[in-house]
């Protein structure tokens, strides 16, 4: 076997928010997947990507990266590099862990100043991103995405803009989406602090820095694929149970009303509320029939 190559130590910073970074990572992974061997020479893939992406030479390519190609590879958490027996620099893509080894992880990045927008998010194929105060979500799409937070949000704005221009929408629907686009644009101005929450069932997503990031691991999968703590999961279950009991009580009340003949033939019974008669423990149901006033019936 060869020997591992240490990470970059010259202080140069790779620009992982470069506009072509995601395409570069995708090309890198696809090229690796097309080869039969476990390790691929770095020089060969570097030259291929340089000319495939339209750069004149390696100098121009590495200027765009703000560093050497090997430094770029060493910044990717799912890439491993080493020097082989022939003294060639080689790399391989680390295989994703099996599902039973996943560690569901929730990461929260606090955005308090414009520079925070240039933190890079490596969003795994299993991850979704959420802006809680807007109730806005960037769903998982089965693909890896690596880009700055700014560009992740800008891509969502672009996609929503394309949708409202091409889809047949009602006036109300169009207005709500347009309002969402305006809110997302204001986030990029960082007029006030906000949070980006990443829910990743696989635990493979990562931010490019730890400052301002709260990481919680070993969580449960809650509603809509969001990751929650055990306490939050219990609260969600309790709330869901409450909704179920309320629906059952409503259906039970409607059944009693129909059994008593309270539908007034052409009327439609709707339960509008209930309360317990003080001192008796008896429940009173509020039933409203079509074209009639609300009437209260004793729960015998």
C-alpha cells in the first residue's frame, strides 16, 4: 500500500463556494465511478477536469480554485488521497456507510453577519435544509450539493422564480410564492439574525466551519423527515394523539346527533364545540344544522 497524504498546510484557502464547484465534484465522482480500479491518479483526473471545464491550463484552473488541485481534494470530506508504490499521487471516493451505520444529525447554523453566508454547506443526498422562522424547506433530492449558504438560498430563489413564471397558478398562490421569494432575498441582506437548520438522516452533511454551528447527533426522524430529540418526538406524538382524540370525539358527537334524529332531514350536522357541565361531569355538545342556529345537546 501507499502512504496517506497530509492535508494542506500552507494556509491557502480553497474556494468551495466557487460557482462551478458542484459540477466539479459531480464530475470527480462520476469519473471515479466509471473506472475499474480502487485508486485513480490525481494528475490524470486533474488534467481531464481542467480541459473538460474549459480552462486553458492548470494555472488558470487552480487560480479559480484558489489553490492546487490536491488541496481541493483534501478539502472534500468524502475523498481520500495517498501516494502509491510508484510514488504517484492517487485518490479514491470513500463509500457511503450502510444505512445501519447512519447517525441522524441536526446542524443549526446561526447567520448573524453577511460573511456567514459564505460558509460552505456540503449537503448530502439524504439531507434537507430548513429556515424555521419562514417555515421554508429545501427538500432532499437524492443528490449531493456543495456550495456556500448564499448560493444554496440563491438557487432556491431562482427555482421558485422559474416555477411562478411557468406554472398556471391562482392569484393567491402566485402572491404567496412571490412573497416567499421576497423574504428569501431579504435573508441574503442579513437585516436581522436567522438560522439555517440541516436535517440529515445519514449524518454525512457538513459545514466548512464549526463556529456558529450547533450539532446534535443520534436524533429521531419526526414529521416530514425533520430530525428531533427524544423530548421533541414525545411532544409531537402527544400533539398527534390529541388531534386524533379530538377527531374521534367530533365523529362520536356527530354519530350521537344522527342517532337522535338531529339532522333535521335536509340539514348537515357540524360539531362546533363541547364543554363539561360544572359539578356534573356531563359533556355538552354544540351541534349546528344547515340553515339553523347552534343548539346544545346533553351528553347522556
